[in-house]
């Protein structure tokens, strides 16, 4: 499966958002774009530039390639309701997103790896497709052989106090139940989905 394999910190600084814990630490001291003249860039951005930047922030936050992300946007626009809300709901109910939000992985990348390496079950069946859309009532569980995995337990320990309104997180047996499709106010993403819809509507 195609995915971005370049430097995460450099990409984070370019986009202005931390894509990993390491990037967040480095950006505290170096928030400017990378490169020799990064700290001198003060050129006003055009409307197109702002829309493009927001689209790229979405893509790299969820770890999607352009074609796959565009398909999500087009599907969101074709559904009834608010297109921006539809887009976020689809992205947040992806299997890798649910695992990450529940705190069973420290990053989206780690959550995706858990899925692709066949370490996750949905309603008792092994699912290795990160884009698998989870529906309300489905139970996601980390496979038995990974229950004591150091990385997973470390992530669970870090997120011990995390609560996600639309998820029932059962940490003892590393399982999650999606209680409902989240509304926009329940999705804690500091991104502007409407700018993305406008970008693809032009």
C-alpha cells in the first residue's frame, strides 16, 4: 500500500502541524518552515494556497495519498448532509483511526501497522485493511498474541485517562466498541474541513 515515507518532522514544519510526538517537541523551538530561509518567509498566502495547505494537512494527518483522499472527499460531497461533516465521519471511523483515537497506538502510522500486520480483529474476524469503515456496535480487539506487546501497552498507559465520547474503550482486554457515528462537535480535530470541500469544488 502506497504511503508517505519521507521525513515526518520536515513535513510537519512545512504544514505547520505536528504529525508525531517528535515533531511536536522540535516545533516548540523551530515552528518555522524547513530550509535556509524558512524563518524569513512572510509572504502573504493566496486563497488557493490556504485551501491547498489545509488539504495537505488533512492528508498527512490521516496518512492518505492524494487519490484515496480525493475519493473520500467526492464520496462525502455525494452523500446527503453537510459534506465536511461526512468527510470527517468517514475518516474518523476508519479502523486505524479508531485504534489511534482509543489510545492503542501512539501515532496513526503505528495504528495502521497494527492493522496491516493482522494484529486486529473486528467482531472476531481478522481485518488487515486500515481503511475498513467501522460501524456502530462493532467490537474491535487487539489479537491475543499482541495483548502484552510492549509498544501497545506503552500507548495504553499514556492514554489511560483519555475518554472519547463515541467510543467504549475496554483497556483490560484491549478492545473498543464504536457507540455511534461521531458528530462534528465530538471530533477533536483542529482542521477546517470546509476549506477542503471548497478546494475540490473549484
